[in-house]
C-alpha cells in the first residue's frame, strides 16, 4: 500500500511542479501533451516503490514474528510447554485486579506431583520428565479456554480459574485427578498421581492470600495421604 501511494505520488508531484512553473494552461493540457511520460513514470515508480515496500514489509513481518517468538519462549517452560512462573504471576495479578473490580470469584489450584523424587530413583530422570509432561498434558486438556496452566516449580503446577467459585474449582480439580487416572491406565505412568490444593477468593473471602491458602491446602492433602483434592478452610 505504501509503495503504491509513493508510486502515484511521484508523477503526480512532477505534474504539479510543471503546472506551478507556468506555461501550461490546464491540467488536461499538460496531461494530453505528456501522457506517455506520466503513464510510464506512474507504472515505473509504482513497481519500484511497490517492490521496495513488499520487501520492507516482509522484513518487518519477519522481525515481528521473531519478536513474538522470543516473547513466547521467554514465557514458556521448555519441558512442558506451559507458561512459566513469571508469566503466570503477571497474569495472576491482572486476574486479581479484574476480580476485585468486577466482584467476581477467582480460584487457584496448586498441583503437586506425588513422590517425584522416588519415581526418578525407581525409573530414571527421563521418566520423571515424562511424568511432568504427562501432568502438563492433562492440565491442558481439562482446563477451560480462559484458564491458565503453568509449571510453577520443579514438581508443582498452578492453574488459575477466573470467574470460578468454590464448586467450579472443586469440579476442575476432580477432573484433573480423573483425567490423570484415565490417561495413566497403561505402562509406568500409572504410578503418577498428584495432590491438589484449592483456594477461592470471593467478595466475602480475602484475595491477597490466595497462594498462601492454596499452598496450605496442598500441604494438608500431602500430609493426609496424597493423591487427593484438598480445599482451603
């Protein structure tokens, strides 16, 4: 588009300059007298500037894609493909502000892979990595479109549920346990289980300590036998 405008502008500018210099009674007269020149220049400059604009635009598009890819990689956990803790926390702060402003519930699930170190010792570190990818796959499959799943730390994941109250968060946590069990029916992956701590912020419950409450619920679930969902009190 820019190339075409420049191409049209060049001969048009030349025409106006000739008219400004005098000696030609009208625009029509000038065009009739030199129509071949203006047509030739119009086509030529459109081609030149159009080609230049195409290559400049293509380079800008490559740079934009590279920038977007760099941003994506900087926010992504390389093992699981989920977002990393830094990107998750930025989204969490925005979701928290939104929940306060519109008085909507916000739920957080912290998902811990049970006894990952023991699994590594029994089956090797390659299996441990496979177990983490396995849990990440289940989280991605069962979460809602607007939810955000992240690898929060070594053997921990986090799932943010905007607009989800206690009942919705409980259902989502249970869906993770069931999805993990169904996907782990065969092979060594059947050894993989998780414990989930759930916390929900509402108008009546504080929002600032959501991570603390979810983490406390997770600890209680692990202490009482693992492989379960535990909600914050």
